[in-house]
């Protein structure tokens, strides 16, 4: 399969080893005084090691590679102790990789190994979760579903056009099946509240992500996820819906910057919504 994975420039690598602690997955090892990618299946392509090489020898590239395999990674990680296990789980959580996080926690459960993030996960969930169960908020589990009704009924009730979960950008993964080759709608949080026909006119037939360009933290993750949608999920189109207020334009700027850096070219449409629910502008950018 073709996916993003690290590449190491042997000529630039000085063998300092600073990248090793920053790859808890064990994809990089020192061999013959050089950092080497020992197996494609250990590299998740999220780039935790990037920025730790003083020589700039490590970069990401898209190429044919073995699929990343969480079970194999966990077999390597548990040998390194609870601190490395916790670092790996946090790595998956911070990048919104809920499917891989679930697999990792299930691996610990099946092997009878203590989950070092159990306390934090139970606090997030409100406690009461038995040891070894899925370690994230239940509301962040990736799922797809179908609505039985497609049109409004005689009383004017309209069904939801949302076909998957989650939708918040920090929780949603570009690797989830709903985004593969899809028409994606990236909407500012306030859009659906202002636009009365949001589901019928804009969400129907699209995969959704939502974000707030003013209040959300760690938005560099959003930048990487949009690039992953374009390059890895190979989305068909991206529609960015924002409110007319100035701070909302940051979401469009984020999408345009990510698209400019992506290897693939994907059409982007901008839709600006007025605070009274009217469409002020609709254009391809």
C-alpha cells in the first residue's frame, strides 16, 4: 500500500542517536553507526521523530510500504516498560488515532499488562471502567452508520445526514474509512447552528470534520490532518464552511496552507455563512 513513512538520509545522518528516544514504536535503530528504519510496519507515519535530528536527516515521504501494524508495535513497546507504553498511547491520543489507540489498549488487556494511562482514561470517562477496557472516551470511537430515512416526513421532520462519528477534528482520523476518496466538509463549529438547512443542503453525501479556528488549541495537528486527507485519504473535494466573522477565516487559511504543501491537488470550495444564516459567498479557491 502507498502511505506516508519516514525516510533517513544516510549521508546526513551522523549517528548521534537523538531520534531513537523519540520513536517509542521502535521503527528506528542504530546499525553501523547510522539511524536505520528497520521495518515499515513499525512506522506510523505521524512523524514523532521529526525535528529531533540536528542534521535534518529524517523526513516524511509517500511511497509503497507495508501497512502499519499496531499489534507488532505493541509487542516491541511492552518490552520497554510502562513509561514507553504511556508515551506511545499519548502519541496515538494526541494525533487522534482512536482506532490504533483502541487496538493498543486491547493488546494490553489481552496480555494482562497494566495500562499506565488507565487513571487518566477513567477520569476522562467519569470512572467505573474496568481494567483493560477501551481507553478513550466512548464518544471518540470511530464508527460509520446509515440512516433509514433519507427525506423529510409529512410533518416536516428531516433526518440527520451525518453518517459517521466522531466529527471534531482533534478526534477524527484521516485514516478512517469514511474519509477515503470522499467529498469532505470542513465546517467551523458555529456554521451548523447558524445555517438552518445545513444537513439537507451541505452535509448530505459528505464526510464531516468540525473545528474552531479561534478557540481550538494545537491547530498544527489540523494542518497535518488536512494534508493527510489530501495525500493519504485521497479525498475528492474539500468544502470549507466558515462564518463571516474575521476570526473564522483562519480555518480557510489553514486548509489552503495544508493544500499548498500537499503532494496531491484537491479542489477546495469556500462557503461563507452570515451570522443570520444566509450564504454570503460560495467560490472555488
